[in-house]
């Protein structure tokens, strides 16, 4: 095998130690070689010899952020339920397991290649869309009031009837779905993205996979164009945006994410902006926003759009499809969301520096939006308060919800909560907004805020000691569905007017619930 990052690091340290104690250097080299050998003999078949993933997930630090080292030791020792990961406790010693864990949590020395050739080679066609019926194989009152519930506990997804609150079907997903599923405009198809870069297209009507492709190695999220023709994938590793044909996930174009000086960047997030017929991407290592048009007649040469449309001989030619518009921002953006008109983009860095970008003019108009405490803007919402549009967002480091006037961009109120929150949701037909307390000793709490008074009117504790999170509403807003993030968890249905519990559905760590109507109409109060 080629030299590994672990062996390179340890060998370098060994050379420094040689003059002090030659035996230490020899021991370090032996340990590195042992880790490589252990991985090759026990892991490479499923996880790729370079740890890039195959049948099993990629084993890289960025892909393992949600798995602590102690948990990784347990997985290797005892296997993982509902997966093909076997137990190695009878084969490997505790020291050997520890060595493997240290190895897979060590960064690669060089960024691996995952380009168009690798993407094309990974494509799997499970069922051709033309061979599938356009009639659902199940009966429900409202196809747009379906929910998909992602169950992280055993990597499955449950299709839920949003009128009767009864499961219709449960199917296996890729490992560690991330960024939320996205629907086709008609709600028939859903697209999933896994942390390991696998994109899956699933036919809800026929309950069958259509296609899969691996678009990256460490993927952040995905977006589906408003016309349903394209899927855009945002990657941490490699530093790319990947455009796919929504029909069968064939790759169309790969964007190397670099600035004018050639500095590359991870992509923090990508979303579709329906009225603009474009994707908007925030970059984690470059102070830029990218807007990529998917119009058939893309914009030509204004406000930063790519505008060199001449051939080598100097003749004019048709503009290239999917041009990139680069918008400079004052600080790196880790996440963002839009106003309802998709003109103002509200973004923030992990340090809590907020800014507002006017997408029409292509520049920052508010450089110092007050968002202390690291807001989770991907879960921000907008609503009307006293005749004015406001945004509200939880904070990952502070126990409050920031409420900001979207005309003056001044903070109206900070609503104190029992701890930092992660998800916030509402619906245009309810007077309440729901926000969790995702971190700390009060993680089992869910606050209900009256949007008319900006006061907490009720604090729920559905299952004492277990995390309560991620509320989503039915199409009409009459019911709110809440998750208990636990292997022995549940989706709990509440009457959104009385705030009383209606039903409890057992689930295996249901991380999120996604209503077809709300997610395809980009309604006020839901995430995009």
C-alpha cells in the first residue's frame, strides 16, 4: 500500500526521537505498520484500502464527527446492529482495536481524488423511472401530506401518513443521512444524501430505489432545483459542488470550488432559490457566496456572472450553461437562510458574526447583524410580528432565541430558554413557534413560543431524560410532530392549537420528519 498518513506522522516523530532513544523510534514505526496491516486485513474490503468507503462508510475524521472514539471502539468490538459491520472482539485485542481507532481518526496526508470519472463509475441504476408506475401502490387521502421520518438509530426511513399518523412503509437508507431529504416538485421522488457522499433517489409512489451515485467523500447537503431537473451536491471533501441530472443522478458538471487566487474551499451548504432559478452555496474557507444559475438562458455578464463567451478564434458563442456568480462577503459563512422573496440572504459564521447579503445587487448590506451565540440559521424561521417580518433563530452556544426585525435588521428580543437550541419550526397557520433545548441538562425540553407576544407559553418535557427535538407540521398546520432522539425513541404528535399530545409512534432515534407539502412549497416557518 502507499505510505499512510499515520505511518508518515509516526515515522517523522520517530526520526526526532532517534537521537534520544532509538528503541522509541523503532517501537513507533512498528506501531504504525501494525495499524496499517490491521486495517488492510480487517477493514479494507468494505471501507476501501484508502479509507474512502465502499460497501461500508468512509473512515475519515470528517465523516466520523458524530462517532466519538469510545463509541468507535465499541462498534469495532461488538459490531453495529442492522448493518453488515461484524464484531471483532473474538479476533482483535483491545490494543489492536485502539490502534485501528487511532488510525481511522487520523487525517489523510493528501486530499483524495473524487472527480467525474469516479462519480460516473459509482452510479447504480436500481429501477428505470420509465418502468415504474405513476400511480401509488398504497392509498392515502393526501399524497402531499406524507412525511418521511429519518431513523438514524438503525439507518432506516419510515413513510408516514400525515392524516392518520400511521406508518405506510419502512426502508433501509445509506449510513448517516445528512442535510435532510429533498423532494421533487410533485412530491413523488425524494433525494437523500449521506455523509459519505452517496446520493439516493427513491420513488415514494412505488416504494423503490431508482438510482444512486457517490458524488463526494464527505458531503454536507444537497438541493433540488425548483423545476425538478437538477440536484446540486455540496462537499467538504473533495472541495467541490457536483451537479446531477435529477432523472437518474448522472453527473452533469463538477465545480472545483476555488477563489481567483486558486485557494480551494469546503462548501458549507447549498440551497435552491426558486424565484431566482439558481442554487446558492456558502463557502467555509473563502469569503464568497456562489450563485449558480440553472436557467436555460443563463444570465450574461452582469453583477459578477461569468461572461467570457468567445471561442479560441475570438468568435462569439452561446453562453455556457450553469454560470457561477461570485459574491464577496465580509466573513466566512457556515450556514444561511433566505427571506421569503429570496432577495435577502442571512448568514453567519461559527463565531457568530452575522451579515445580510442583497442577492439582487450582489453585496453585503448589513455587515454586523447581531447574532451572538453561534446561530443555527439552517433552522431559522420567518414570521409576521406586529405587522413586520421578523426572523428567529436558536443559538448553539447560548440559551436564547434571537428575534430580528427584517427591515431595520435590529434585534427585537432575545427569548431566554433553558439551554442552547438546534431546531426551530413554525407554520403560517399556527400562532406558535417551537424550539428545542438540544444541548445540556435540559435536552428533554421543548419550548412553545407565542409569535404574537414573543413569550414562552408552554414548556414540554415529553420523555424526561431523553432529547426532544425537531418539530415538523402537517400540511395544514393543525398538528406538530416532535422527535425523541433515542434508540428507544418516538415521534409524538401534538395538537398545535391545544398543545396536547395526540399520538405516540415508537421509532429508532427519529432525527427528522419532513412533510412533502411544506418542503416543496418552501413555506414560512419551515427550513429550506
